[in-house]
C-alpha cells in the first residue's frame, strides 16, 4: 500500500513539473511582452522606405496600418489611451494642453497624478506582481507616489529624453538581465519621426531617414530577443500614437476671438482649441459667431459627436474648435517670440510656410491620422494583416498575453484577430 502511495505521489510530482513544458509559450507564467511606441510613425512612411525589421514582423507576425487613435489624435492623449485602455473621458487626459479648475493648466505632463481614473499598463502589472519597466512612457511616475514601475526612466522634461538609439540600448540591457531581475513587461517611448515630419514635411529626406532609423531600432531589439534563451516566450509590439497629414495654414484663434469680441480663455494644440467661458451666458453668441467659418467646426461640449469620447467634464472647453485639413491650430505661446504680435495684428489664417508642414489631431476617421501596429512572437498569429485595432484595445491585449487582468476599469477589448487561436 505504501509503495502504491509513493508511486502515485511521484507521478503527481512528475506531471506538475512537466506542465510548463506542455503549455504554449504564450501561456507560460514567465511570458514577456515588449511594447515600443514610436511617436508619429505614419503608415505612409513605412511604405516609402526600406524597413527590414517591420518586414520581418509583417511576415512572421500580425500587423495593420489602421491603428485608430482617440480624438483629438495627438500625442499625450493617445499615449495615455494606449497605456490605460480607456477613452479620454475616463482617464482624463482630454488633449495635450487643457485647464483644470482645481489643478490649473495641464501641459504635456507624464505625471500619473493627472489621471481621473483607469490604470496604466505598468500599474496594472505591478499590482499583480509582474515586474515592469517604463522608459519615457507616460505615467511612469507620480509626484505624490514616486516611480510606478520597477524600472522607470528618470526624465521629466522632453528635452531630457535620450536619443532613440540610446533608448534602444536601454531596452537591450533590460532584456539581457538575469531572470530574477528582468522585467516581464517593457514599455518604451521613442521620439520617432514625429518632430522631423512636423517641420520638414512628410516627403522630406530627413523624414525618411528618421523612419529608417526607427526601423533600425526595432531590428536591434528583434535581434536581441532572438539571441536570448527565452526568445520563444517573448511578444514584441511596435506601434505609434497617431499618423500625420500635410498642412498649409494656422488658425489664428487669438485674432478670431478678438475680431468677434469673444471673451474666453483658450488652449489649443494640434487641430483643436478648447474655449473656456467665465460667463456661460456668452457661449451661445460665441457659438453663432464662430459657426460661420468653413475652415473649422465649432462644437458645444454637450453636443459632441459620439465617437469623440472626451466627455463633458470641467477639463473640456465649453466650445471646441476642430479644424479641417489642411488647417491646424496652435496658441500664440507656442509661436516664436518674434511672431507673437501676429496674434493681435495678423490675419485670421496664417500661411504655415515657415512653421509646421504636417500635423495631426483631426477626428480618427480622417485619412492619414491612423497609425501602425505590428505584433510578433509568442502568441501572435503569423503572416496576418488585420483590418484595424483601436488604441484602447492595446492595453487589454498586452495584459491578456501576460496572463494578468487588465486595469480597473478598461474600455478596450482583447484584439483576438492578432493572436494564435485558442484550441477547441
């Protein structure tokens, strides 16, 4: 009898120790996910350059050139949407620059304390015992709580960010750490081609070179993953926060408000401007005056299109200006100092010859504002082109691959089309 019990116990132990090897790589508890976000990597750039790294991901993984960002389709709002899996109305970052009646002005901050709800990817991972790294990633720190990831890069101002090549080396070093120290979730922000696109244009040699360098960064990380003994347990995701569209004219919102004697505070960035009124009785007249322009739409806070998802909270302007391509809108404070006089004395629409040549921020269904999304490695279907993915779906897809629960709450869904189908 004792011998029988010993044999049974040995059989149980054998099965228990064999379970990890019987699981698919993406189902093992030590699965690693690496997410690289390149600012402003428009699909048209991928098509205009040699991109061996993305070609490799496309052939061996799943991809789409229709990553659909949240409105306004600009950087901070979409980096936060990707990281939290929530619409802006729920996470609270409703544009790159806005006014909060309690906290004051928000201006491109990465501080997680600005969230009104939801959790960043690294917060959800750390809460569930998964070690994470957040390099230049939005929400990596909190003024009140300190760093929110095991490995959080120290930059606070954008000027402090390293080059993309240096950021690549940081990711490589993390992947080469011993098992006991290596994070299972690595999130890394790259400057990408965004700045060059803005000021040199979509078709410039400098822009194409920036995209080639971005692909080289991806290639180095791909090669690093392939060289690791755990390479079959890693998923790599490469994405962006938005696309890019050529522009020709800046909407001089300061001059327009002055001409119509509209007394409102305004905050503008990309292609939108939020107008905040101390006297709400002035909103109706302002709406009527501004509705006559064909270069932009004026929208009441409580009458937004259903797909905007920015909500009606106090951070959203009483009126929202949304320009049409090829118009964009930036506040006077963003202009060079020598040009500030144009806010009072210049025309209502300024030629952008010496300013931006391309930008983003238009509604998500505008051709050109969608971004790239490539997935490769463990758990990813091979050789699949997918119709689209929403920015809010990236967070729950990453947590699904890590075998952890998504943040609380989350608006997105797991992008099953990118993944290896579950066996019946």
